[in-house]
């Protein structure tokens, strides 16, 4: 694990940058031969846990393509630097119309470099696609977005993660979680971080209660251990699905407060109690409630939640 955490070049909703240390620590308990992430998103968790072998999968083909290209050397830090400098200059002089021209170009013929450009210059750094699979996030209104320091930051992120990827045996696959979970075997450890039910309605991120129930029933039947990330509660509501799906003594619930910074709605920006459901017991003690956000996940019996 690197400290501070290694940050990937892509931003997405629900990115677990602040939780990677804890997830990595929890993952040490069962040990594993292969790390499997059916909802890898930005890949920040794998990039920090740095398992030797991994299957990293997501239904978002654009994310997977970008990582495959970094892995194959097709997309390098040098290439990204000259692309972002050139496109950044056009954004600086032409402003908003240029952002929308790139968005149109990407939606007609998607490339990883345009995806990176849009992801880093769109409104709030969110990743959203409409029902036809077209990227639809509006302009972030920062014509100076790709200033030299920012381009250097992004290209350093690409350089660093390509070093990690090339030192490991990782496979990136665009697929639905059902297919990914069908391929797991004993000795794997699954880290599942699905979208939060009912929160997103976009093409890659829609997630219904039926998906959630199907995921829990697949996880319960796995031939290996798993860690499931979900939300427990915020100041407005509580996730009743935890009790509904995980109320068995063989599962463990760990809780921790987490504040999301990426998100367009007020709901997504409030502090949230995160939960990890594990198929194994983890040594953890309950912290002082006031200091909870600085502390590790702690185990909570379901009856007490
Ligand atoms: C909460 S995000 C994962 C965030 C990731 N752990 C990170 O830290 O960046 C959920 C991910 O699930 C993916 N997803 C949504 N529905 C899916 C499905 N049916 N099968 C596989 N992936 C799916 C989305 O594309 C999104 O990247």
C-alpha cells in the first residue's frame, strides 16, 4: 500500500480513495491468490492493494478500454501530456463550445484520450452516460482547466499507475458482474463495490434493488471469501437492505464514516456511514464515536445497528 494513496487518472462517483488503506487491511485477513473486482470503477482499490494477480472488471467499457490501453502501452504518460496540452490550449481559447465539440466527438467515436479530457474537465468530475450510452455531463466551466500543473499531475498519475500495472499480472475485462462472478474460484478474494441502489439512472451505473438482491445471492454462494462495500446510513436514511440481505451469523458488518467529494447532488455530498460486509471475521474495535471519521472500520453486530 502506498501512503498517501495512489490516485488514478479517472474520477468517478463513489471512488474509494479515502478507504483504500482500510480495505487493504481488511483484505489481509483471509489472504488470497487472486483479487477479483466486478465493479472496479477507477481501479483505485486495486492500484493501492496491489495484488500480484487480479481480474478487474466493470460494465463501463470506456474505463476498461483506458486501463487496457495503459497496460498495453498504447496510452502513455507522454502521449497524454501532449494531447492534454494541445486540447487544453483549445479549451482555453474556445471555452465551452470546445468542450461540447470534444463530447460530441467522443460520443460519435469514443477514444480513451477524449474520455480522459472529458472526465477531467466536466462538471464536478462525475461520470454519467444517458440511456443510449452517450456521455452527457455538462461543461465544468473552467477554461484554464488544463494548466501545466494539472496536466503534469494527470500525466504523473498515468506514469505511476502504468508502473504498477506492468509489475502485476492483471486482466481488465468489460463485463456484467454476473459474468465476472461466474468465473471465480477457490482462493480468490472478491471486492465488490456496486453502485448504491436507486441513486443513479445512467447507462453504466443504474442499479436496482433486484440487482442488489441478485448480487447478494451470488456472493453468498461463492467458493471464496468476499468484501462487499455498501452504504449503511446518512443523516436522512438507513440502508434496510443490509439487514434484509446479510442477517446471518457467518457475515460481518464493519462501519466507518466517509465524506464524498464527488457528486452533483446535495445527497451525494453529505457524510455517509460506509459499510463493509465480509464473509470472514476481522479484528477491529469500536472507536470513540466523535473520532469515528479518522478511524478504521469497526465491526458492528447487526442487532445493534
Ligand atoms: C461505486 S462504483 C465503483 C467505484 C470503485 N470501487 C472506485 O473506487 O473507483 C460502481 C461501478 O460499478 C459499475 N457497474 C454498474 N453496474 C454494473 C454491472 N451490472 N456490472 C458490472 N459493473 C457495473 C459502474 O460502471 C461503476 O464503475
